[in-house]
C-alpha cells in the first residue's frame, strides 16, 4: 500500500455488512489496527454493520474467515494482524501461508478480503504502521474495503443492467 493516506472514499449504500477478523497476538498493535479500522469505517460507511471477530493469532485468521463466509454473507472482510520477525523463518512461513490462504478464499468465494496482516521486522515498524498517522494500515484497510465494496456494487449493477437488455 501507499506511504500516505489517499482521499477518503464514501459508500452511499445502507445495507453493507463488513467483517473484521483480527488477531489478538501483539495486542498493543492489533488493538490499534482494529480501532483505526472501525473508526474509519464508521466515518466513510456510517450505516454499515461491522462484525468483529478476534482470534488467537494471525495463523487462525484464514480458517476463521472461511468458516464465517460459510455461514454468513458479507460485502467485504478485513483481516488484521501483526507478525514481527524473529531469528527464525517462522514469521515468513506464517505470513506466506496467510497470504495464500486469504487470496484463495477471496477468489473462491468472490468476495473482497482486505489483507492487513502485517509482517514487520521490528516493533518500530509495527508502531509506525499501526499507531502512526502517516502509514496507518488500519485506516487504509477501511478505505480499501470501501473502494472494493463500491467496485463490486458497480459490477453487480452493470451485470443486472446487461441482463435487462
């Protein structure tokens, strides 16, 4: 994503349902991501229903998303978490697994999944991206969700107009 926040989108529909699935691990950073995401969603999609599901760690996010989508229809899902690299390759393996799983679910279910499970090198990078004003990934996730909801609504509208012709 960009290093600066883009102009805020505005979703004008009332019946929008968004699910935020967030890790509890690295709590000080993930709590901030969740708060910034929900605050931004409240501002740009004020009538949206936002469901929040907290899971133990980042690795549990994809299976939770899959289970939620099996049971409920959402216009968009936002995945939030923070993985801080250590001395082994474990963080990279987890991050790659999450990315591939979320992309697979998104394509299979044909639903936007905003992936903000961050892989950072250290706590300073996490602080900059989760708590900062310049690169706030929580706000960016909300804006990406609003953009994708609008794009999908336009696609649906276009398809229904083609069927009527």
